[in-house]
């Protein structure tokens, strides 16, 4: 996650050096067409899911030398920095990962990606992807990316054993209830809420805003219908500050996996994190669903699905645009999504995908996503509701807010920057 424009520029300059190995010749058949796909999926689960989809793709396209140009670290920030340097140099990979929503807006308006509306029509995707997702994928009248999955951001992870040891019957259903539980948890020597680096703190802010404001007012924050200067927002930000007092922010974990390790080793009680945590608990750490770890909607968000979606693009200047379209068809297919998502810890974007491969948490998640009564909203921390310029300004303002605790100044800054970056 970006921490302001200065850091973005620095990352781009540094990333150009790390980008050099990506230009080395492919390792496959000398007669094959070298095809480069760029993502930040390198860890357990996500890397496995990508490899499963790549294996299926290359089996059906044996003349393609597939280059998996994944870059690790920083919840995608390292990969985004390197990608930015390549796009500025007009040397894009054949396809690259973005989040659905306004994260892609800059690429669209600068002509870095191609309109895929015709491909959607050819594949019948308007009928197989939900309309709400299509709305977020549509920018300036065109569709510029193909979703491979759906993630849920508004989740609280915990160990049932830890809750029992603390005499707690169930996780909090509101942030006020969390604040009631937290002093007792702290008094018994545990951190009430584990945190990781800056982007996880933004993720927590998002969860508190959604839980305190409700979905209507939360959505209004991103389209101008809800004033950041309103007393309701100030109250929500004050709640966020109170929540932070019961976290380990002063010794925050280096990334989201170490953040979750504090749930596993019982030094912390709760962690607000997206559903990629499921794969880490269940597959990487081989823990038992419901026995060793469990999950609930983050406080105040029962019946609300705060979504993000990973997508792939057809960049302008792709060396193999027809192969890219074949890759995008793989990403949007039922088979491709069902190969990828059970390993990634996400669910298919398609509404007609077979639910059989989705077990335990993922079965519940898929049911929630497809429930017509579930309210769908978009994630701030993961690129859906704020464009890159405004998102970077929010990041910078949040760093200052975490230092000075001035909720009014933070809200004023975010509101002003919204007008400036529209």
C-alpha cells in the first residue's frame, strides 16, 4: 500500500533496478512464444493457485513459454512499483494484475490498457459475472479487466480456544462490544487486536468506518454523498482511535502472516484481515477450521460483504495480444477459477461456478456472496472505491493521524483531497 507520492516516486526508481531480471530470455522451448504475466502472488496458497491455473493454460497452449513474473512483498506494493516503471517506459508485460475498481482508473485514462467489452460479449460474461461487480469493472463506459476471484475484507479471525480461556462466549458484534471486551483481555496478558504494517492499519480503519457508519453512509464516503466533516464520521474516527489503544501498533507485525501468527500463538485475541487468511491458517499452518481458528464478520458488519477482486488486463503494447486474450479467457472461465480459488482462499467471481470445491470457510463465504440479501460494498484498502491519487493522499493523512490522533484534521484532509483528485 502506498504511503504518499514521495514514497511512490522512490519505489519506482528503486524498482527499475529490480525489474531488470524480468527481461531475461524465457526458459522454455526456443520456438515457443514468450508470454509474460505479472502479479504479486508468490506466497503459499496464492502462488499455488496461480501455478494451478498456469499449468492448465500451458497444457492447452503448448506453444506458449509462460513467464510467471510474480514479485513478492509489501502486499503488492513492490510489484506495483516495478510495474509502474515498466508502464512509464512503454514496456508492459503481456498481462498484469490489478484490483477491480478505481485502482485501474489511471491506467484506463492514460491509455495503458485495452477495452475488453467485445471479449466480454464473446464470452457471455455479462451473464455470468454479477452486475455489481461489472459496475465496478466499468470505467468511462468500458470494461478493462477480467476478474479471477472475489475476496472479503471485513472479517475478524480468532482462536476459539483463546476465547474460551478468556471467558468470552463469542467475538464482538459491534466495536462498542469490542471495547467492552478489550480491557479484560488486556488485563489477562493478551493483545486484544493484532496489527501488521501500514496497509493493515488502513484495512482496520475501513472495517471500523463500515461497522460504525453502516453500508449506506460508508458508500457515501467514496462518492461524495456522505461528508467526511459530519459528526457521524468524527465519531467513527474517534472509535477507531479507541480501538487502536487495544492493539499492538507500537510493535506491529512485519506483514499480515506474522500478524496472524499472533492469533496462532495466542499472544493476541483478534485480527481483522481479509479471507486470504483462511488459506494461511488451513493450508500453510494446517490448522483445523472451527477447532483451531474461526471467523466472524468484523464488528457491526453482519450481512455486509466488503469485497475486492483480483483481475488481469490486456495492456496497450502487449507483445502477444491474442495470447493475452486466451489467458484472460482462462482467468474468466469456470475451470480456471475453480483451479485457482480453493488454493488462494477466495471464491469465484462467476455466479455459475461449481460450489463443490469450496469447503469450510469458503463454503460459507460463497453462500454469503450469492445471497441476494447480502449487501455488497467495495474495499478502500484494496483499490475498489478510491482512485490511486486519492488513495495515496488518504495513506499520507492516515500516517499523520496515527501520530497526532487529530480526527478532525484527518477528515478535513481526506475531504479536501477528494475534491482535488476527482
